[in-house]
C-alpha cells in the first residue's frame, strides 16, 4: 500500500502482531517444510527450541538473518535482540503449521516472481543479487523458498482475519481529527480534506485491526502449543505456562 505523504503509515501487516513489520519475515528458518534448505551437522547440533515437535536450530536463526539482510536491505539494522529473534521464529513456525491447506496458486507464484525481480532491480547497481547471495553463502532457490513462504503467510492472514477487520465511518473521522491532525501538525504539513484521505485511513485502520486479531490468535495458539526451550527462554509473554524449560 502506497500512502500519500500527508498520511504517515503506521506499519504493514505483521508489524504489531509479531513485532517484525517487514522484518516480520524472518520466516525461512521454517522453510524446510517447503524444501530446499541447507543445514550443516554443526548447526543441527545447536538446538534452540522445539515447537510442537518441530525443532528450530542455530542454523535456522542464521539463515533467517542472512535472508533478512537481503530482503530488508537498508532496514536490516532494525533486528531485535537474540531472544526476540527466537521468539519471532516460534511465531512463524506456529503459523507455518497452520499453512498446510494454503497452497500457492499460479497468481501467487507470479507475485513471488515479481518480488524476486524487484530484489534483482534493487541490487542491480550494487553488484547484483547473485553476488550478494554468494557472499552470504545462499542459493537463489533458498530466497525463492523464503518468498513463497512469505506469500503463503500473507495469503493465510488475508483469508483468516481480513473479513473481521471492519472499519466504521466514525473510526475514520476519529483518526482524521486526532491522530492524523497531530502527526501533520508536528510535521508542519497542511491538513488535507477528509474526502481526500478517507480511503487511505480506512486501509491503515484495517491493517491495525488485522494486526490486533493476529496478535491475539498467536497468543492463543501459543497457549495451546508445546514449546520447549533448549536454553534460557525469552522473558516476554510467550505462552510460558504451556512451555517446558529444562
């Protein structure tokens, strides 16, 4: 979604729910279920956490970091703490386990290819995408698997939560009069007419509601999941009541 510059965007889907915004796409760590992911014996030996019997390793964490470095380019310094990164991978694995009935269509594959081409274009003036992949020790097939999983998760979220993310006219007016006005005053920008920006505001509010619904869903799934840490568990609210710490 491309917002007019008069409306500061609050963040994309996943930003609030899994604390990863675009860095919410630390997902390829679980892409072994989709095939094509490498792991060395040393990486497999370093187990981090088990999620309903599916283990996440140090190699998975390093792989997700490398892929994020490509997909996020200049935003890669937004990475959280190690505990937060592991927490993100747990969320993504729980979501991956819900994706069994969400196979990609031809249209989805076309979007994946368009995303891949956009990355090629982004790095064309920086030596090329292939050079960066080689520097990181990655194969293009791994990046494609990442983008396929990204597309699957977006499809799942859209199907599962968007129908319930309704926005009332009153919500749009309240955003316009309070949040938008305050933001534009701080930025010393003119206030546009409500009719000019109501559609964009509605999109923002829908995404925020989807974030809230997804965050609540993740918390519920965590409470009903078996999460076992092989080192110190994160201090955050991660369903510790259902988790097992050795």
